[in-house]
């Protein structure tokens, strides 16, 4: 006869040997939020609060003398007057009304600053991308002294911007190296257009190595077997570059253009030091700093407008150019099949 007590004991032994699940206080989404919360708090403090504070200040009046009573006032609600001051170039009159900002007033420099900022961004990003692509192509090849070449190329980018600005300022002086070499008498620091070209040349010299470094990282990912197969099929150097290098490099190239565009739109120190406050090279960032000395609330409105401009450009680059990059990858996968 079977022993019922032995069967029960064996069953209890097998039951005890089963792995027990630990029941924690936080599981699933709650546990994930516990790890993400410190990062969100840090972002809210570092990024969220300054943005909200700047938006709130942009709707406040600057402290100063009341034009009607002649008494000092702490400000108050300004409505959208700080924004119309910049967008419509309207300045407050002593009688309390508004008028078009006179020439020389910072309010009259808003659209000029936007044109200068966009001009610098478009030209410098285009030149730096083109030259950086050529430099990355050369640095990506195998030859003796490649490591020394890569280190030498990165020297301009490693130099602090303030030092670079002072260096080019000395070179672009009236009796500087540039005029002596070219045999010209150009006023590089005061002429409306030559001063802008001087800033562009200096910025391209400094930042092109950064673009070359990002593009080189994308070139390193492309397999060498692809080039070898194209070479065996009889593809020329130009065909390999246009049919292989550019399509496969496009995602990395778009990221480099995005980063550089965001950096160029907030350009400040290079033109501020090189041209020493020349209004022909005044970017939006320089205009914000100049306005802070006269009124922080009005400068906050200008900062919000600058933020919206940079955000709009970033959105267009990500949505339009990013969509093309995804389409290129899809075409590559279809071609591989």
C-alpha cells in the first residue's frame, strides 16, 4: 500500500523548491519613473525654470522713470509691448505713446540682426560642410602621417574662441597681415560688408575641423567591402563618391549640419571681439547682451524671439532633412534585397 504521508511530504518538498517571486513596493512603470525622476528634476531646474522665467519677464515693464510723472517705477505688466518693440520697431515716447525707433536705437536693429545672423549661418555652415567633407575624405584614407594630420587639423577648433577672435583681429587690421599680403587697403573691421566677410573667414577657419571630425566619424562606419565591390565593377572615383559615400554618409552629415546650424544661430563671442561692437556684425546674441544693459525685461522678450527662431530652424531641419535621411535608408535596404 502507498504511504499518503510520504506523497504529501514529497509534494511539499517540490513546492518549496519552486523559485519564489519577490514582491517589491515599486514595479513596472513606477520603478521606471523612480530612475527617470532625478533627470527630469535636473532638467526642470536647469532648463525649464530659466525658460519660464524669461517668458514671464518678457511681459513685464522695465524699471525706470515714468515719462508722465517723472517718478521711478518698478515696472508692472507690459502686455505685448516688449514684443512689438522688436517686431514692429516701436519705441515708447516721453508722452506715453509709441513711435518708430530712431536710427541707432537697439529697437531699430532687430531685423538687421536677424539678417546678419541668418547670413552668417547660411554661408558658414555651407562652407564648413563642403570643406569639412573634403578634409574628412583625406583624413579617412590610410597613409603615413595620418595621425599627425588629424591632430594638426583639430588645432584651430581646440583654440579658445576669444584667442581666435583676437588673432584674426590683429590680422585684419588696416596695417595687418591680410592687407599686406593682398596689397589692399580694406577696412576689415569697420566696412559694412568686408567686416562681415572677415567674421565669416575667421569662423570657417575655426569650426571647419569640428565638421570634419563629425563627418569623419560617419565615414569610418562605411564598410570598405562596398568600395572594393564598386571598384571591381568598374565604378570611377566620382561614381563611388556620389553613389556610395554621399548616400551612406547622409545621416551623419545631417547631424553635423544640425549641430553646426544651432551653434551658428547663437554666434556671439567671435564678432563681438573681432569687430568690437560694429553694428554691421551685430548678431541676435550680441543684440540681447546690449539690451540687457538697458532693460532686462525687454531683453527677455528678445531672448524668447531668438529661442523661437532657433527652435523653428531645428524643427525644419529635423522634419524635412531627417525625413529624407530615413527615406535614403529605406532605399538602401530595398536595394540590398
